C-alpha cells in the first residue's frame, strides 16, 4: 500500500511535522502550494528509502528542507537558474515549483539521484526543469546560468572555482549556508577576488517564529 506521496513509495509520511498543511505554509507558497506539497509528500514517502534524507528529518521536513530551500527565491534575479549538486531537488525542485515561468537546470553527478529528479519533477507537475548529469566542472559546454544556487554542497571557495565558468556575463550566485557563513565568506576572500566577486550575507525569513535562512550572495564587481 502506498500513501499519496509518490507512485511506489513505502516510506514515511508527514503526519508528525507540525507545519504540514498548515495555513502559514499554504499562504507562504500561494499558487505554488499544490506542486510544493506534492514534492514534500513524495520526498517523505521515498526520500529515506532512496538515501536522500535521514529518517529523523521527517518530523521537520517543511522547516528544515522545503522552507529552507524556498527562502533563496527572492535572491535569484532573472534568467536561467542552475542548482549545482541538486541531490534530492533541494533547493532546485522547490524553486522550480515556486517560479514556473523560469527555466531551472538541476546539475547532479549521481545517476540514482538524477533518476529521482526526473521522477519527482514529472510526478509533481514541475515541467520547467532540465536535469543534467555531471559535476559542475564537467558541464561547462552544455550549461549556462544567469544565477547559480547550491545547498549543502561545498565551501564557498570550492563552489566559486567549480561554478564561476558556468555563469553568463553579469551572472551571480545565491548560496544557502548556515550560521558560519560570515567566516566561510572571509576564508574565500582571495578566491572571490580572483574570480571578480564581492560577497554579502543576507537573512532570508520564511514563516513567523522560524529562524531565517542564511543566503550568501556573490555578485560580479565589474
């Protein structure tokens, strides 16, 4: 027997997550809510079994993963968005569900995860995504981004080295980071200077009562 999270799942559900189907979440996502909820349900149903999330994540899936991913949306500028190391689709599939008018490219090296991304996008009606298998440094000939995002992939200095060649002229990055973001940004200052970026740490709130997400913006200096 399967629940309503996905076509073949036999995993968990979101019954213990206090934010699941809450009015606040519905209002936050607005018209995008049905697509985002479908993705959250599918991730809860199959994510643990497929090695995408840990079993303890189910009780806080909306706060820790879905809303955390959604917080970067206001920093994504215009044009094509590329999510590097998309993994479970965080933040890429959440962003694509929220911004159906934008093209979103999900770059992921692991085959089993690209299979998941294809399946999740189709199941949730998220039709503005392209999935590209490979590492950032391997896809330069086929991927060009106006804005790059990434979540829990690598330190800022490594992300800049890998991803800067993917950016179009005037492109920028919006990276989801934790509380140590200022220190990480300081450690990356020489790499940022080499590649012509200036960095800033932004607070990205979601729902009242939840800690804001930290976003590091990297913009060209010239």
